[in-house]
C-alpha cells in the first residue's frame, strides 16, 4: 500500500513514465495516478496498455529510437521515470539492445535537458554487477555485465551519470533486483514447471538469487523521485532477503503445495546447446528455444543489500519473499495459468 501523504508533492504534478505497458512501468503509472499525479505514458503500442490505465493517463505514442517522439513526450513534464528498455529479447542482436538501451537513453536525456525537468529517475538493473563474488554486494560492487542486455544497460547508465554531472539536473538511478508479482509472466515458466513436476535444477542450486516484489519496487521509485538524499546516487532496490536457488524452488513448491523437485543435471551441456541455438536463430531474428542467459539463471550469483536505500531514503521491503510468492501464485491461478491450489481463495492481488 502506497501512503499518499508520503508523496504529497507528486499530487497534481505532470509526470512521464516510459514503458508503461511493461510490468514495472504499468504498476508505477497506476500508483502515480492513485497519488493524484497527472500521468503521461510513453508507449509504442497503446493497445497494450492495461485497461484500467487507458482512461486515467495521457498517452504519448512513439519509440525510444525516435528523438522527436521522445522530446514531445517529455515536454511539459516535471518528473520523468525512464523504465522502458529492450529487455531480455532472445532474438535481439547486440545492436538492437544498444539502439534502445543506449541511444534511447540519450534521447530521453536530451529531452529532459531541453525542457529542464525537475527530476529524472532512471531504471537500470542489478545485472550491471553481473555475478557477484562478495555476498551481499552493494552499489560499490564492481561492474561485470555478462550479456548484451546488461552491457547496454551499463552503457546507458554511464550516459546518465555523465549527463547529470554536466547539467546538474536532479537525477537518481535505480538498480532493481529480479522484480515479480501479480501481472508478471516471466516467472510463470518456473512456477509451472515446479507445479507440473518437470523442473530440472542445473548444477548444485547453491548460487544466490535476489528478488523484489513489485509493490516494494514501486515504492523505491517514488522515494527516489521525491527524497533530496536520492539526488546523484544509485540505489539497489531489493526484497527482504536473497536465497539459494534450492531454497527458492522449495519455497515455490510449498506455496503450490507440491513436492520439492529433485531432478538435477549438469550445466555445461545446456550452456553449449544454448550457444548453438543462439548461433543459428539470432541472425534470423528467431527467438532460440534455449539460450545461455537462461542457463545463467543457474550459475550467476545475485545477492545484494539495499542498506543504502534504507539509510538514505527510508526504504524498507514490506512484502516478504514467501508472501510475494504466494500472491504471485494466486494471481497465476486466478487467470488460469496454474492449477488452483485446493482451498485457496481465487481473489488475487492486482
């Protein structure tokens, strides 16, 4: 629950959310409308907007690669939340990622400077830190991006900081953990494979994974847009704890009331197969059935702390991992994506 008194300065302000058809962007736009802000969204496909947003926001249509469209969207706005990005499209080339996640950022920055906005919140990713060796890692952890998406996000973030130092326009960068919750379908394959009993753990399952529930991520964005201490700083926004993959799978199985999966397999054959699939599919714009990034889920260590955000912004995760997984499973069940668990209410959180 977002308390309106905590963010009263947003009431009546014209704010822009890029990427409002995506999971995080749609939730943020919805929260801003609820806080009384005058919300404009920048989207490529208006028809993809959630039905409850279509009448509550001003819709600007365009592509991040179109400088004029971006400029028109930013014009008249006091605060900009830049969330839109090319995200984990297995059929995309490195050039595709660069054009959107670097070139698109440059267009947003140019428009923000031209129209002298009051505040920019730029969404990056914990992926810029790659697989971390120190547990838990913080904002000072070395950068170590491992794929074209992460590399483009790091380059985009670098553009933001160079621009901030030159213009002095109040700016904050958020690096979210793996965000999930009602409305997200990225974790559906994991939930479904566990429920149906065909999940296979690649490797030992001892690497760490960190998530953040969508309500907590939205609150992190709002804090970064309104707190003076956020200006000029990057913040990791994470959930209450990180867990080993074995524990994550076990928790999901408990939520779904099914046996914990026991199937295991070595990593290297799948990694090699992923590389072959990418080599044959990506040049033709085809999404490969298996790719190395998916295998990386089982090999990359992702364990962080949001202590800095807690100390400077008063951020604190409100939804525990277990509760977040339960709410997510319930949303999947209510929409027919999963078989309903016996005795569980079909009223899902939105």
